[in-house]
């Protein structure tokens, strides 16, 4: 009878240890999958931020270009032209940084569209107000076109990337089951 009790106790102990090991492995696997899902969601958020930064940078270049063009008048002085040129140079640098982040973090489509947007924007970002030598109209811009192309590139960029940036990340099935179980 004692041997039978010892054998039963060993079986119970082995079963408990086996269940503990199975539970531990399942918990580790669930944690690993949850971390992978979180990592994917964080990457998607970083990508969305990079896309938005490039879009905003391109929009700022377009807006500044148009303001500079509209500011051209006989009253424009050298100090104002220098400030406008310095501001445009800063926008060009921000555009370049934003484009680089998209090139590093974007999807294939995001990188392609980002490159097209960057190429359309960098031409206007290189725009400067230059002296003409004419006392009646002392300054002009070194480029007088491209704003419509940049506007179209901005629209194309948004249209191409909206499906990617608005898609909800798919939750892992185990997380969905847990969520349903937890919420009742």
C-alpha cells in the first residue's frame, strides 16, 4: 500500500510539474507574440509619423514658396530677402531629414512615393530671392514654377499612403481571445 501511495504521489508530482512547464512555455510564447505585435504596432506608428513629417515639410516648402512669390514687390528690401532665403534653406534641410527617415523606415510604396514627393519639393526648396539689378523691381525668384507640380505630388502622396496608414493593425488571435475573455 505504501508503494502504491508513493507511486501515486510521484505521478501527481510529475503531472503538476508537467502542467507547470506547459503553462510556463505557453506564457512565454504568449508574451513573445504580444511583444512581436507591440513591435509591429510601434513600427507602424513610427512609419506614420515619418510619412506625416515629410508631408508637412513639403507643405511648408510650398507655402513658403508661395508667400515669397507674393512678397515680391518694389518695396522688398535686402534684409527681407535674406530672411526669406534663410527660412527656405531651413525648410530644405527639414525636408531632406524627413525624406531620409521615410527612406529608412517606409514601406516600398512609402519610399517610392516619398522619393517622388521629395523630388518635387526640393526644387522649390532650392528657390531663392535674388537681386535683379533693376531699381524699380530689385528682386525676383530664381525659379518661377513648380508649385502646381508640388501640390499634385502632395495629393498623390496622401492618396497613395492613406490605405497603408489607416489600416488597423491586426491583433494576434491569442490577444483577441484574451480580450474577449477579460471583457466578458
